């Protein structure tokens, strides 16, 4: 027929995501591809190692997230469940790769999860109660909650992608850049599933859009940050996510995911993290100065009553209030320790 237009190969709609093939070709351990000798010869910047330790914990937090998601109607969707279980498997091995590098540098990452007693207790209670509460709440909502879950994974993947690109730019160690490129290849497959599925579900359901608008601002970004020390989350944002980059990610969220045009998720999370981190550091310095006077009154007197000392930068504590993530787990009030590591600064990637 004259005038009939045919679609070229380049214009053809993308094929549906093959979940079975995704599960069959799941990517496991990355250890064999990591050249530890290269890191021994040219170590990473200490700030980079600290960031990798934090990212390792974010990847590990997937199992907690998955546990809470799979007690909801999401588990009834076989396709989504198959994706999420393989997604969690691949993220486990990404965390393992980061751990290998962190350990090779002799970095003690135990403090990342060394939460103050009250906050740790509150988190433990929340982790035990959340699957029960979330099950009742989400099952009363129905299948629309799947759109929320996929939207949250999508946004988290965007944050992670931007952070990895920024880290590679800040510390372009050849082995690190190679590993991060491999990780991005793995995560690109994750985005190929969650992005279009989240868009479709939010487009099709007004209720899903409303639920996402209410729940996503209560999420701790990046996912997993709610169980880690706030000083580490603040360092993550200061080092990798500039204000401009946070705004860029937010604009991508608003332009891509239906019904979320009023949200500023990453910018808000960044502002809160830095505010809490700054307050913690200031109170820590004051407590350190006070402690130095109590422990060394003669030294303080000899110095003319000055309250300044090397102890001024020691670990202190401040009380802050946490946030609630999409699984319903709430962080209780607790204390946060400051850090003594050098911070890197950077803007948005080009």
C-alpha cells in the first residue's frame, strides 16, 4: 500500500524482559577478576575505601528489603518475585566484591553498623515487627503496592548508578574503574526490568501513584541507609552526591515515573543527611573539649584556660531523629559518632 510506513530495525519496540534468561544467566562472584596486587602496589584513597565499605553495606541490605517485600502481594506476582530473588543474588556478590577490596586495604568497617544502643534497639524492634505490620498493611492495599516496590528499586538504582560514576571519576584507579564498570553492566540489567515495569504500573493505577507519593518521601535513601551510621550516610552524600547531582536525579524521577512530579526525594535525603552529620560533628567537638578539661585540668590551665586540644575532634554523640523507609521500619532516636576521615568533594558528573 502506498504511503504505508514500516518500522525499521532500529525503531522496533524493545523485546520484553526475559526473566527466565535473567535468572539463568545470573552473575555470581567477581573475586577472580579483581587484581589485589594492583591495589597493594597503588592503594586507593582512604576516603574511597570508606565509601566502598558503605556501598558494601547498602548492597547487603537487599536481603532485609526483600524479606519485607515478599510478605506483601508482590510475592504473588511470579515474574516480579523471580526478578527480585535474582536481583538480590547479584547484589550479594557485588557486596562481596567491595568487601574484598575493603579488606585488602585493612579498613575496619565494623563501625558503619556500630549504632548507639537506643537506636540499635529501636532498629531491632522495627526489623522484627516490620514484616508483620507490612504484611497486614500491604495486603489490605493489594497489587497496587507492587508499583511502589518497583519504583523504590528504580530510584535506588539511579542513585547507585550516579554514585558509582562519581566515585570512578574521583578515584580513577584502573582496577576500581574496571570493577565499577562491571557492576554497572550487572545493574543495567536490573534497570531494564524495574524501570519500564514501574512506569507501567504507575501509569495504569491512580492508587499506585498516590501510594508512591505518600511512601517514597518516607524512605531512607539510598535504601539500606536506615540501618547504618548517619555519619557514614552524610559522608556518602558529601563525597559523591552534590546538590546539583541530587537535583538531576530528582528531575529524572519526576520526568520518568508517573505521578511523582512534586517529589524531591534525593535532594531532601541529602539535605537531611548533611544536617544531621553537621550537628553530630559540632556536638562531638564540644563534648571533646569539655572532656579534655575534665581529664586534663592542669594542661588546660597551663594553656591559659584554653579549651582547645587534640581531643576536640574525638568521637562524640548527638541525638537525632530517624526516618521511616518503605518497608515501614522506623529509626528511633539515638546517638551518632563523628568521623576523622578526610572527605572528598565533587560536583555532578559531566
